[in-house]
């Protein structure tokens, strides 16, 4: 089974800029939810409507 490559970028979480990694491509400005922290890198996914803000 081929591995999926994670997408890496930056995300603003509570006023702090983090390196963020997601399994899917996220457009700039997309609301995110942090699913895991690995050192100074966050694993994120797109927020569902009820999770945003």
C-alpha cells in the first residue's frame, strides 16, 4: 500500500504560528483542529462547522 504524503505548511493557533502537517491539502484561511502535537509541529485537519472557533 503506498504511503500518503502529508502536506506541510504553517497555521496560526491562538495567535501563535506553528508548523502544521495535514494528510489532505488545506487552502489558506481554512479553519483547523489540532489532532496531535509532535514537538514543535502540529498534526491538523479541517475543522467541521461545529468545531470551528
